[in-house]
C-alpha cells in the first residue's frame, strides 16, 4: 500500500508539472523574475531574482561570459550573448539555454536579441564586416533552430540595432542613426514590419534615443533619451518619466513588468566609476526605488 501511494504521488506531481505552462524544465516557476548580468563572481554571468531582489540565483557560470539575456515568452528558455568562440569576425555569439542554464547551444553570431511572441524566432543586431572596418550594423531574424536567417535592414554605413518585437508579432521597434550620419552617437526610434518593410521614424528627440521596449499590451514603447521615456506606438504622447542627473547618474535599459505598471531600469553613476544599481519605477514616473545595489549589475529582462 505504501509503494502504491508513493507511485500515485509521483504520478500526480508529474501531471501537475507537465500540464502547468508556468514552470520550467525542472518544475521551477520562472515567471515574474528579473534577469540581470553581473560580474560579482568574476566573469559576467546571468542571474535572476524576484522583483523585490530576494532569491537571487546564478544561472550561468564557467570560463565564458554571458550577458544581455532575454527570457522566452513562456519563460522556459533564455537567449544571451557569450564570448565563446569569439573572433574578430564574430565578436558575440548568441547562445540558447534552458532557464536554469543547462542545455546550452550556440545559435549564431549576433547581439541585442528579442524573441518573437510565439517563441519561434529571434530578432538580433549584427555587424558582419566589423573586422574590415565597416561598422554597418543590420537587423536580422533567425529561427530558434538556427535556420532561415533573414536580413531586415540594408542601409550601408548605418547602425541599426536594439530590435524589440511587438507583442502582437507584427512590428519591430529599433534604434538607428540613419538620420544623424554626421554624428554617429545620435539615434532615433523606428518601426518596421517583420519583413523589414514600412520603416518609419517614431521619435524626434534631436539628441539620441535607443533601447526601445514594447509594453506587454503593445500600446506603448519605453526607450532611453536623456533618461527613461515613453511614447505611444503611433508616435503620440511622448513623455519622460525620469531624467538623467548631470554629473550624478544616467538611467538605462528599461524593461517592463508583466502587468505593464512598472519598469526595471539600470542606474549608472556619472562620476567616472560607472557604479551600477537596479531600480524599479512606476510607469508614471512615481515610486522610484532601489532594489539591488550591485556595482556591476545590468538589467536584462523581466519575465512575463
């Protein structure tokens, strides 16, 4: 009878995990987790934590660095950048893994990744001829199995980067300096469809805008422009929710909470020491608070 009861318990547990889409490969729930990069252990590696900075866990380790990780839509996988197999022609590889860091497999050269909503494709940026002195950076799409790489932008001498896939799967926001070629450090936010067509400019900051990220409901895009800003997807209602503080700090790399009410951002000191912290802020600019004081920590993502 004891053996029978044990078998029933094991079967019941298996059914729970196999039917629950919120759990990862080993029954761990990776939803509503903040993913960040830190070199606290020496080499840059991926870590995750709860939104209140509890339960910090190291995901990757070893001789190769891992950074810029992004959760898959179901939070069961991560894609990140790594210096494994680094060459002057391939300065960053994309590496796929389970959310616990196991089952690593290199995908392709590239960086600044964004998942399609169905989890089947990755948008990314890559500079294919950097070792030849050509700094042109294009945006591509690739299947998660490494097949069918498609180049979406094709502007020689332009830096198109930081793609962000819309929640409805129809559009990609990205940053580009195509209208500021005399000043390569300035950029704006643009939109295009997933075939690379209908490329249109969304912002007019005059200074520089980058790192676009769609809100979970697909109505708003957060981005960096002398602080953290928001704009409607049609280009209306531009607002800055927090501005950089001259000589003190800058705010970078916004990522939305699953409910769209907050953003997690990286605070970087402007005193030359580049000390970093991780903050959370409400989407109306209120409630700014530090959740993690780690001088090397950079936000990567907030799982849905």
